[in-house]
C-alpha cells in the first residue's frame, strides 16, 4: 500500500466500537468440538465458538504489557525526547500488546540518540472490503458506524481508540498519532452497501473511534464524500468531532439538516487553552470549537456539546462553564463521558500526567480508580462511560442540574429514515411515483 509523508500541520466521541471484521483473530484454532449432554452438534459447535471468543476477549483484557528489560547504561527506554515529539500528545512509543518483545532506545556510542529524526505524519492508504462497522453494545445509541481513518493526528492523550493500533503491530503511543491509515474508497464501498436490497437504514455514527475531521481530511476529503453519498441516499447520520474543519461542509450538512438527516456533537474538553494544548495538541482550540458550534447552529444544523472526557481533578470543575459557553454559542443538547483508560492507554495517560502535572498525578489517578471500582478501567457495559460510586454520582448530578438549567438535557432531536431511497442506477429501479 502506498505511503506518503504529510507535512506537520496544526488544525485549529464517544462510544467504544470495535470492528467485527478486518482484525486478526489471535490464537484462533480450527476444528469441531464434540457434542455433550446429548445436545445437537450444531448447538455444541456454536457454544464452543462462543466460549473461544469470550476466551480471546478475556485474554486480550488480561494480556500483560511487554516485558521491558532493566535499564542499561545509555538506554533511553520507550520514552521519546521532547524535541522529536514536538506537537504530539504521547510521551512514549512502547510496543503494542501483541508484539513478542519490547522496543527500547539505546545509545551504543556509534550514533547519538539526538540525531534521530522527529516523528512526522505518515499516511497509508488501505483498501477495505466493507466500510460500515456493526456493533451490538447495549449502552450506546447506534448499531453502526463509519470510520474513514485509523489513528488520529489530533494526538489526544486520553483517546480510548489508541489501543486499536496494536492490531496493526503499532504502538498506542506516538505511532497512533503519526502512522495513520486512510480509506480513500470508503464512499464507493458505502454506495455498494447502501444499495444492497437487504439493507435497512438506521442512523450511522461518524467520529465514534477517531475524528473524521482530523487534519488529513483536508487532503483526502473522505468524510465529505461520505456525507455526499448519505445525502444522495437520504440516510441519517450523527457526527462527533472536535475540529473546526466541519464548517467546510456546511453546504452538504444544511441539505441533510433540512430533511432531518443530521445532527452534530462538538467535543469540548476544557475552556483552558493551555490544558487543551497539552491534552489535545493538534485539535482545535476551545475558542474555535465554540465558534464552530455557533456557525453550525446559525446554519440551522442541530448541534450538541459533548463534555468529554471529564477527568477528575483536572477538568471536571469546568462542567458548568463548558455548558454555559456552549449554550451561549447555540448548542441545543449536551452529553458527557468520564475518562476511560483501556489497555495500553492507562500507562500512556499515567506517563503524560506525571510529565505535565506531577503535583496532582497521584490524586487524579486515585479518583479515576474510584470511578471504576478500584481499577484503572472497568469495561462493563453501563459502567465504562460514566463510572460508578460517589464521585461518579457527583459528576452526574452536577451535569444534570446544569443541563436542566440551560435547557440542554435529554435527546430532543430524532433523525428520520423516511427519506431513504436507493437512487436510480444504484441497484434498484425507483417507483414510477417517486
């Protein structure tokens, strides 16, 4: 697959979805399990497959991090010198959880570590077989999504999608921000999938894994072309982004909004520009996000604010101010998600926290564990996005009170599937009276 370097650029969501296809099934074994207890062979085989799937998921959650040897003289470990990662979120680039060994930097005296080049954005174009990802998670409001890109140049240190880069043999750290994958044929694949006679329309979510309007969208315009396909088919879509680039597509979004086919959520993590620069180094500034809410709202596009993630003792004190500012900008709804630290993300966030907020790192991590029953993260459905316990309850009540005061509570807008049509020439002839 062709790879190209993309010059470093600075450009002025949330539910966890894992693709059921295109990922390696590690440790998969083939064969039939004997039927037991007189059950039909087919039933036993299905039960066996289910047990193996649960076993793989459990093994993935419990997989230990790669063993890192004790530091040697001259070794830099997995950390990366600040100048090489300027404008990036993660501070290290440890091997992914599926790799057989750990990678460490070591100065052997022949070449200085200072001579290593900085991390630059590289984009690999991939050819997917399908573009709509399905999920059956009971705690999110959609069952399908589209992700035009893998990895994200925004570099948000808290991004729960970071561990998915391990499926490519890459690091959840700096690799996630610099080694990106684009799906340039996604719009054509979408046409094919929507044209299938058995397809039943329901809202498609975009931005649930990585941001569809991250900086490389300026070049590839995959998200815009996807929206044009959805407009042609009259298909509803919900978008989550923290980028001001979405305003480029106002013409397409207005046409969708006029038919009740789109709503947008702008993620606002903090109003503190310095904190935002540390947490989300290549994302839009808080002020630009609020300005984007205003532009979308003024154009008649239903726009919500997503206060996410809320991090205890770091940005959760801003709940009320974020909602106040978003309401003033024209937001019509609000939602929130607390910090989630699956797999490698726990270590990455801990490193970042110690590097930038050493005085409060221990306190922040202690409160995060309070949200998840003493663990860094609890992936249980219904608990993973908002946590549980007294601190989680306090965050929830504060958010509810502020949202109710501002008229931002609830899910007021319902998108419609009544306009869905397969355009003539896309596999189905239209009715004489359409």
